[in-house]
């Protein structure tokens, strides 16, 4: 029994390195998408101390808007531009209607407000788009759907071109986001709010402007994530469940750390896939991907409550 648990999986990895690479690639793709969703949470929390429970439904809503506009006969890339416009209008509406009246309220009130946003977008989305599964317009956006076949170590490695595209676009988006946060005036304002809320407000940084900006950026991230996930699994409200995988990513990487969101997403994506293939299916009957990330995050929190990249909070009493 011990041999089955501790030795055989590693022997299988050594004997079939091409299959191991296939598993790691699948985990990498999932991990990058987890990291993107987590970035939306981190950006909003850093700038406003709001845990945005609505990030998952924003992914679904952005993808449904894109597909819905195309179904009306709008060209694909114009659909992308119009969807970005919709996400901007959504960001402004959330700031004006929901967040601005709640400035100064306890964090739990703001958190409950994001749950209200989630429920509203679910109902509003079902009225407009319906509840059935829809096909993402990958080919119309110029995203290739063929496979690339590689032969490492004499084996066979299959890479879906849509996954390669998703990884490349996600990497570019992360780089652009880091450049924006570190090199632009508005990016530094967002970081200032995250570092010291009161000090940032005292030097004239507009809370309302920053809130609209970070919610719009979260909307852009949601659209990219929705396109990538939709290309893999179709577009429906079931995608919201995938967004919950960002929660253990945040627990693992730290709620305020952009680096933690990226590293945590990649770690969870690859480790859960490795565990599922080499331990979960042979020993536990599979389906371990639904809970592995949460168990891993819980174990990390037992030893480092602030996450791997979070700052240790020291309170003097």
C-alpha cells in the first residue's frame, strides 16, 4: 500500500516523462486562468479593502455579452470593443449606485454589497442571454483551434493552440498590468491606496476615480478569462463555479499580493492536476480537483496565516 502511495506515482513520472509534461501543461493552463481571476480580486481589495465576491459572475457576464452581441450579427472584434464598453459602464454603475453610498461602512457591509451585485448580474444575465450553454466565438476572433503535436523523449505531447493563445495573452496581460501599476500615475495611485488608504486620500487621490478604474480593469481581466475558459468549456453560468478556485489561490498567495496571485494560481493549477492524475484517480477514484486546492490552502494557512506572499500583521497591545 505504501508503495502504491509514495513510490509508484514517482516511478510512473520517470518512466513516462512525456505524459508528465502533458499533465503539467494542462495544469499550467488552468493555473494561469486561476491566477487571472485572482488578480481581479487582489486589485479591488488593494484599492478599496472590498473582497469582490462578484468577480466570478463578472467573468460569466463578460463572456455572455461577447457571445450575445455576436449572435446579433455584430462582427467579432467589434463585439470585444463593445463588451469592454459594457464592462466600463458596469464599473461606473457599481461605483455610483453601490459603493459610493457605502463609503465608511464596515467591511462586511461592502462584502454583502458584492454578493448583491452577484445575484443581480445572475438574474439580469439570465433575462437577457438565457441560461443555456453557448459556444465561444474562438474562430471568429482568430483564435486557432488546431492542435500542435510534439514528440519529447520519443513520446507524444498534444498542445491545443487555443490554450497556447490563452497562456500568451494572459502573460501579456499580466506584464501590461505590472507596467501600468509601477510606471503610470494612476497605477501608482492604486498602489498608494493599497499601502496607506488615509494617506493616499489626504494627498488628493480620488477614491471614486480609482474605484471605477480598478473595477474596469477587473472587467478586462474577466473578459480575457471568460474568452479563455469559454473556448475550453463553453459559456454558461456554470463558469462562475470555476471562479471560486481563485479563493484558495488568494489564501495561498496572500490577499494583497499580485505576485502571490500569479504564483499561487500556477502552483494550484499544476499541483491539483498532478495529484488528480497520479494519486486521485488510482487511489481515491478521481474528482480530487474539486477539493485539492482548498485543502492545500488550508495546510498553508495553518503555518502561514497571511499566505506565502502576504505581509505578517503585527499588532501591539
